[in-house]
């Protein structure tokens, strides 16, 4: 990748501010958990895996800022900061997975030195980041086998290096196919209302020399109807134990169109995005965002101030519309409940059954 989405540098978290793309490539230096939480809420960093990595580093940052405290007070402060991060965004399960992983270390730490606790937490945060890169590369390798030697691929929102630790899920499949010398052309919808497709995915693919065509969201059906798309690959923010998938708003109608025109619809996600504690997508909490995201465009008001707005950030795609789920453990096929139980949760941990 020709950029770093997130990294630990100079005892702070350094993130590429995605609100400024594609016009400006600005990095933020984050030295407090409060600022990190605000950055997650404001989408300076976004994408389920990237949010999980940010959460891990956030706990490490909290422990760094608590090194001089007596251990009991340090642990209280760290646990309070974990709760601050937990309240940032409700849908992306990687956030809660990473925070729980870090919290277990805090709870189980029996030492007397806060400095030592920071060392352990920082090491774990780095491990989470490294693991994500490896998972995404394996997802890419598994998914690339599905791509014809010449393919027009449609994706939605941004599920690339910007949304992960530095490789990508849906776009990771595309990068892997490109490395295999397959001829790829990507079609991306704008992804309203915040234009993650137009602002982020086009920028990321351009940076990495992947041919891309931007279309308005409402033009995607025409492309599929005309037979110009070979397959669709999207990412995910949470996957239920039956294979229902929560992803950026607009994913569900895209899956419906794909079904109508017999175009394969794949989801690419690491095992950390599966939530085996819930039976179906009906149990996934869907974040609703500020109405101003819809009522204005580039800070220009586009609707009367008194208009009511419904602004869900995600929708849920039922498993029957999904051809396969590309994971680091292989491509899961229907029936998803059975394949998820076999490959994602072979030890039956935290299942709903």
C-alpha cells in the first residue's frame, strides 16, 4: 500500500484522516482516548477491522497515559476508557471484539506496575494489527481464486486498506487477483450520503494502479441489467451465525439486484467480523447517524431545515442473497449456519444453540 491507514508512532496513534480524502492526505496524531473516540465517531477512521485495530491501540494509549499511576487507579482509568470507546459505534463487531480482548488482559493482570501493564497491552495491540493484515491477505488469496482471468467487479463503500490494517477485505481480493496478473476493472457506486465509494475507494484504487469507474448508486442496476458486471464483492461490519450480513447502507438493494440478474454476490470478511452470539441479522444493532449528513452536501444545505431524515449507516443482507462468504479460512457456502459452525466456530464457543 502507498499509504498507512493506522500505526503507532511516537507514543501516539497516527491515522490517515479519511474525512479529508481525496483532496488532502492528512495524518492525525492522537494522544488521548477522548480524541480517538471522537475520530471514530466522526469517521476519520472507519471500517470494521480498522476500528478494531484502533480500539486495541486506544487501550494501549490509555495504559501509556496511566503509567505513572498506582496500578489500581491505572486499571480503573483504562477500564473507563474502554467504556468510552465501546460507545463510539454500535454496529461494527470488531470494535467490541478488540476491546474485550484487551479488557481480559487488564482484568487478569496481577502485577503491581502500571508500566508493565502498558507493555503487555501495547504488545497485544500490535498483535491485533499484525493479525488483521495476515487475515486480509489470506482472504485475498482465497477470494482471488473466484475471479476470472478478465473480470469487471462491482463493490460498495470502501472495504480496502483504508478500512483495515493495511490490505483490505473486498479490495484485498482484487489486489490479490491483480498480483496474479488477472485483468481487473472495478465499478464503484458513490455510496451516499458520505460518498465513501467516490471519495475513498476511487482514491485507494487509483493509488494502487487498479482501473476503476465511478457511477452514481442508482446506475448500478443498469450495469447489471446490461451484463457488464461479472461479480460483486463487498465487505461486512457484522455477520450473524446464520450468515446474514450487516454492511454499509445500500448493500441490501445491491444484493437484490444481483439476484435478479444472476450475478454472483460475495462478502469478504475475517472471522473477527462474525458475531456468533446472535442468531440472525434481526439482532444486529444498526447505527443511525446525524441528519445533517443527508441534509447537506459538501457543507451546502440541500433541503429545507424542517425536513425529517432517516439516516441508517448500515442495512442487513439476508443470507439467501449471498453466493459465498470469503474468509481467511476459505469460502463459506450455503447452508451458512453449518459452514460457519464448521470453519469459524469449530469449538462451539458462544453459539446461540
